């Protein structure tokens, strides 16, 4: 989360890729590295708009989008970097049709509220009392973004107090953590329901929304909490056996196994390994060049449409 936003001078993706290009109809896009700056250029051969990139959104493990300023407005770049192709393609949510002008091709202008919302998730310290303040900017998601002000915590620790004096979201119930805390940035059910067509296929990326729709898993049980499977302070785990153990904390291993006070969920009639392969399939959102784990837990049948 520390790399949710990077200042352009520290952007590792653009430093490692000094020239990126993309073409859409008559429009050519180019991002070039010049020292510790990167310049974003769009041209149709006659008219050109060129602006320095201000901030990089995302670490680049999947993709990275860029924030620019043009004519005193913030813009979201119309193209983004995608790690699997090591190059540019359309930014998720941006129109894929050929624009009618270089200005339209440049990107999506952001209102002050939209810009504030972007920074609120990618660099929360930039939002002070609901106002966007970029000078000085602490990039990325820092400790206080999740745990609140740390001054009292530091004093308590240095004084030897056993009272942590800090907010611990891990003590929230599973539903509140998913929908009211993690869902603030990763998109809750309520947020997605306000989107046109619930965001379409793109909502596969919104884990709290998908979990909300998972029958039997949308509950207060801490074993269905986001942090039951994911350590917010560590790297994302890819070991299937780890996730199997999380499923089997609630589900029986076989239909003949006796239920206990803690394990009452039905056994899978097919298997007891690689649970996520069947029940949380990896699905590629068109244009992202990446397969996201679908957190809408379900029994997947051949040719079933993707629920939205």
C-alpha cells in the first residue's frame, strides 16, 4: 500500500521504461523519461499536447495510471501502463473509441471532488478536513491512513503503557471491516450499486462488493473477514494450501465428517484442495491483461455467466 501512489521522481515503472508508446486511430501516445521527470504526449500529427506526469497511481504490479495537470485541471491519463504487456493500453473505465480531438484523447478531466477521492485512497494524507492539500504530499497509504493519528500511540509505547492508544481495524466485525473500512477504497456494495450497471464486468476488481454477494459468507464471523485471508502488513500470499486452510476453518472436509461448534459448513462434494480454483475463479477483465480473483464465492458451473 506504500506504493499506491508515487511521486514522479520515485516512479520505478517509468524509470525502468524510459519510452512507452500507444496508438489509437490517428492519435499517438508517448511517455518519455527525462531525468527524474516523465513527459506524457498525445498527438494526431498536427496538434500536440504534452504535459509532465505529476503522480503515478498503483505500484505497476498489475498496472499504473497517471495524474497530470492541463489547463489548470487534474486529468487521469487515457492510457495506463500494464505490467503483463510491458506497455500502454487504455485506462480501465476510459472510452475505447477513437476520440474526436486531441483534447479528448489526452485523458479524463477530474473535478476537485474526483481528484480528492483519488488521493483519498492512493495518498490519504493529502486530504485534510475534506480538502485536497498536495504540498507537502506523503505518497502512498501510510500507517495513520488505517490506524488514525499516532501521536498518543507513540507516547504510550515509549512510556511503557500497555494501552496501545491506537485504532485497530482488526477488532471490527467482518461485515463492518469489509463494507465500511476496506470497502471505502476497494468499493463496498453500496458504492458499486451507485455505479451505472454496477460497474459492469469491472466490478470483479471490487472485492468487498463481491464478498457481499457471496451467499453464506456475508456475515459477522471473523473467519469471513478480509484479514482472515489477507495480512494488510504483508505481501499477498499465492499459496493455494493457505487459502484451503481458510475454507476448511468453516467447511467440513468430507460429507461423513462430524460437525463441530466451529465447523458446520457443508463439505464440498468434489474435493478439499484448490478450493479457490472452483469457487473463486480468476477472471480477466477485458483490456487489463490480468486475471483477478473473483471474491463472489459460489458454485461455478460450466458456461455460467459471470454474476454482476
